[in-house]
C-alpha cells in the first residue's frame, strides 16, 4: 500500500461516496462517472469495477474490462482495458491517480493472472490524463482510434515484458 492508497474491488458500501463524485467541467466528456457505470460493470463478468481508497475513503474509480471493443477476440484473455477512470474533484491534484496507476500492474497480476497487457484509450485533448498514464509506465506506441469525442491514443503497459525486464512491481 503506497501512502495510504489502495485498490479494492467495488462493493455496495462505497455507493454513497461514489454517487457524490464530481468532476471539473472540462473533464466531464472524457470519462464516465462511477454512478453511470457501476451497475452494468458489477453485473458483467468481463468487467471488474475497482475503487481507489485513501485510508477508507473512496477518492477514485475505474473499470477493468476484458473483451472490450479495443481488443481483438483472439487477444481477449491476454489484454485488459482500463476505462472510466475518475478521481473526484475534491481529491484531484494530490497524486492519487498516479499512485493508483502505479499499483495497477500488481493488481492485474493478482486478480487477472492470465493478462499480459493493460491497455487504455485516452483522448488526444485530455493532455493531463495522457501525461499521467505515461508517467505511470504506459507507452504510446503510436496507435490511435476514432472515439466518440475525437482521436483516442491507445496506451500500453506490457506486463510480460515488465517481468522479463525485472520491473516486477
């Protein structure tokens, strides 16, 4: 656990805090609010809703999605997509997202041991999020896709290469 930050599986006990999440106006079209995706994610065996806690307080949320539209069917079990990452407005600027993303590889290895690569799509206009992901170890291999809000940069974190390189966190 890094500086009180923990990743935990979503449970109903976090609902009250997650429904109070707020984002800055300029962030709203880049992600989904937890309340918008929790019910579907909790009911979908391909989605793993994750809460970011500081001490026992939910400050962030995201979903890990296997078999997403960003993954070829043959790679379904080897790649997992991070989606709907958000840190509530009152907790932003404290480094929680970076600390959480640095813990993510260990989380994926523990709960999704078959996964070899973590991927995500970040809007080219969302420069702060892109920098966060790059700083936490994701690589931009130059792949893009057209998304609902414009060009999405596909970022990659190769867990298999990490172990081979001795970067196992």
